[in-house]
């Protein structure tokens, strides 16, 4: 279990943020979340059994599952990931890797990184 055997420590500090409410959950929380999501994907950490599913409340943000876009062209991948921001890394036209991995649930509008060759 990752909680019992940690492999990653994330420390994010923003010195004097401008134009936002200056609470950690608003400023550094989203940055740390993106870093940790990438770490979970890179370290191939699987979801653990035994948790409690969250009940949906109408004020909750909309979420969607990330589809597998590996092997697709950049344009096809962007169409498939239309509910998310897509960050393309690399100079190729074919997706060779994505983060987070397929099947991950994200809030609509969050970033999916695709790597090309």
C-alpha cells in the first residue's frame, strides 16, 4: 500500500501569490494534485480495494473517465479527450504515452498529458 510504503514526497510552496485567495487548498493544492496524479501513473500504482465510494451531490464538479488514446494521431486524441485540456509533449504525430492512464476519472477541464513520437 502506498500509504504504508511511500515513494514520493511533494512539497509545493508559492511565495506571495497574486490575484487569488491565499489558502493552500486554492493555490498549491491543484499543483500538488497534478504532480501526484502523474506520479501515480508513472509508478503504476493501482487503486486499492476497501475504500468508500463517494456519493454524487449536484454541486460536485462533473467528471469523466480518460479514454485510451495511445496509438492515435494528435488530432484524434484531442477529439477523444474533448472534455479535458490536452497538453502535447513531443514533436511526433502519434501518441505513445498518456498521463493519467486510461480509465482514470478526472474533473472535466483537467489536463491530460499526451506524449508523442
